[in-house]
């Protein structure tokens, strides 16, 4: 069975140069940030791939590339076997936009404070021409609000009358309005309290089971990822450094960066295992290190790591970009 989403060598660079006159006077070249630097992955239908990593590693840029908010600098994204760059520009682009939606990180910023909840949830239905009859739209909005654990009468209220968790449920209801197959979730619970996070995540899991949804789940919280994901990709400075099934990654992390991320999670079982906190800081993306970009923070780095960038290779079903793993040094 072909994956629903196929990403190949996806790249995104941003021009962060100074204004033209400043560059001429100071004789400086253009500057670019490689926010996403050639990543590839597949997401099977009905499954969840999670992307994790520290802030600034390019996770949210990947999310925006997949839903067409950015045009990639290189590589391709295929949805149901069709290239999305071509599809977004085609006459039938609405059919693609109905089939993929995004849930944003901040439920306080992503909902229009001047609109009633019923209008917010109904907007995709009217904008994309899914429903035209006002009675049918009202019935669909009531169904969507019920689906995410809210009361249909809540449609008459404004966003400020709800808590953060309830607002995120409204965001989920809006995203589900067009009955999409694929949801891109950009840290959908990071702005919420821990107890509320669990409620929202459980709603998302239930919806996935009932409707066969496919998720790309962006997070920096590995506990959340463990609850949601089938497969996990670990990103560092715009590149994938490890890609594995959830069970394999948590049981036997291979890349030194993945090990550091897992060691940073509080150990409630106090297993006595040696733990190494995440050390150092993410390098300046304007001037990334040579070779493997993780080498300044890596306890296993050698001369090859400083000079040669590792490729993502398959090691017993886990894909890892690390010279130390390839040479069996760790």
C-alpha cells in the first residue's frame, strides 16, 4: 500500500540578508538560513508520524510546507501520489485543501476573537463550498462541536469565553469541518496545562481511530510523542538525524542526540541508568558547523564527524545519520 504522504529531499531556505543598500555599502553577500535541509519520510494512511527536536530545528517549517503555507526551495511533497506544489496551483486545488488541514500551536492566536464559535467552525464549510444551505451548515457545526466534547450551544459564544483547552477543541472542530484525511498538528498542546493536554490528546486519538485520520504531529515533548506517535523522526538543525518506530526508538535510541533528548526526560522509575543531560546549545543556523552539525555537542565526535556530513542510513530498521553508529563506535 502506498503511503498517503511522501516527502522527498524537502528543503526550505529563507533569505535573511540585510537590505540591498546596506549590503553594497558593507560589501556583504546575501545570507540564507536553511530551515529545512533535505529531509525525506513517508506517512502511511491512518498512522501518526511525530517530528521532535529543540526549538529552531525546522519542525514547524516542515508543517507549513506540507499544507502549502510555504513553497519549498527544493524537493517534493506528494499527497495520495500527486505532487502538492502542482496540485495547490491547479484548478482542483480546493479538493486538496479539503483533504488536508492544520491545527496551530496557539489556540489564543488562531481563533478570530470577533467571531462567534459557530462562524469560526463553519468558515471552512462556506469558504470551500462544502455546504451552502444554512440549516445544513448549522447541523454540521453542532455535530463537529459534539465530536470534540463541546456543547452545540457553545456555538453562540465567543473564543474569550473558553479556556485554553476548550479553544483548542474549537480549533480541532474547525480543522475537521471539511472531513480531511490528513491533519498537520503543530505543537497543538504545548500552550496548555498538562491535565488539559491529556484530554485534547485523547480526543485526537479517538478521532483518529473512528475516522482513520493520518497525522503529522510536531512536538518537543517526548512524553506527548510517546502517547501519540507510531513513528518518530528526530530533527536537528533542519535535518533528520534518526527515524524509527516508536517502540524501537524509546527502547534503543541510536543517535547521540536522540539519547540526550531521552535522558532529559525525568526518570520516575529511578532505574539507575547513566543519564546525560542535553548539553550545549543549538549552533547559529546562519553559520552551521561543518560536517555533522551535531559534532560540537557530541561526546563521540571524531575528525570524520567534523569534516563529512553523514547520510541517513538504514541500521536494522532504524534510519540514522551518524558516523559513530555506522562505524560501530557506539
